[in-house]
């Protein structure tokens, strides 16, 4: 066998060895990618639109081997695990503003128009104010520049409004009359209030200031409460809702409040009796 022929055989052997090596590498890569792809399908959580199970080739952990297996059902619709967004509490947002363009209102309630958030922050710093988000769903979102005192007052208003709004399952009755109401009519109204309070209803009382009437509506509210003082208290204290109109909401006392009220009344009665006894003794001494 000549030298040239031996060289040709050697070259063919080396070529065959390289081809076999490339084939082995390709097989390993194929198995690795198949494991990643089908492994993700096998571990996917069943969600909305579920397809029927089907047979497919699932790679075996051992190299260059595969087996048939039944995959788990899977779907294309991804289930959302996000909870509904809670409404943010009213207050300063600081410098955390996720929107580029804002509609800004100044501390006097006047619109300053749309501007970049950097400009809004600059105004906030210049006037020593705070930015408060008013309407996030508007386009663009509405922010207001406010003082700390304005924010505090608005928070109190919102808390009072929330407190005054009837809770689910609580019945709220309403009565409305003039400040010039006759004595007999007022007694009838207070009796009706007492009946509703007994049933643990909330009672909204609205009084309209009559023309040429100097009646103090707040004293009238206290007079009404006095008739049911052993059962009711203010849920929302008397306040002026608009010119010439005031309102309050009464509710039944809780067991704890009733006990505290009864204890206070008992102490008051004891004090009154003690004072009466002292007066009697003083009169006897003078006689």
C-alpha cells in the first residue's frame, strides 16, 4: 500500500470522526432545549381555556434516550393573580409621581393647566406646598397643590362623610322639618325618632331655617337628642350643609356606651342627692 493511499484513508477517518463528534454535540443540544421547552409545558398551571391532553415525546433524563408521556393540560390564557387596586388614601404623594404630564390645580382651586411633572415639583418646592392626587383616572391625572392644613381639613371632612354614610345592612331613616315647627309637631317627630332608634336604625335629621326665625338650630338638635339621651347619640354631629340648612345623624348607643352613660347618670344622681342632704342639714342648723 502506497504512502499516498494511507494518507487518504487517514484523512477520511479524521473526517468521519469530526462528523460523529458534531452529531453527538447536536443531539445533546437538542435534548437540552427539548427539556427546557417541554419541561415548562409539563409544569405549567392549568388555567382558563384548557386544551385536551395529547401525546408527545418527552426527553428522558438519560442522554440520547426519549420516551412517550401524557402532558398535563395547559392553556394560553394566563391567570391574573393581581388583587384589585385599592384606592389610595387622601394625602401628599411626596415626589413619587409616575406620570410625565399632569393637570395641576393650585391651592386656591384654580387650574394651572397641563404641565410636566418636573415643573409641578418645581412649583411645589417654590411655594412650600404638597402635591395631592385628586383624580388618577383622568387624562392626564389631576393633582392639586395644597398646604398641610388644607390636607388635614380635607381628611377630616372625608372621615366625617365616611362615618356618616350608612354601613351595609344598616337602615337609615330621614326626617326633615322647619325650625318654626310647632311644639306638638316636634313632640310627634321626636317620638318617631325614638321608635326608629329603638329598632337600631340610623336617623338623619334635617332642619331648615324658617324666614324671620331666630331659632338656634343646633340647640334644637340638642333638644331632640335630650328626648332619646338614654338610647341615642350622634353618629354625625350637627353641621351646616348649605345656607339655612343643618343636619345631623343619630344612632343607637352601643352596649359599652349605654353602660358608661348609666354609670355617669348614677354618679350625677348621687351628687344631686348629696347636695340636697347637705342643704337640708344646713337649713335645720339655721332653724
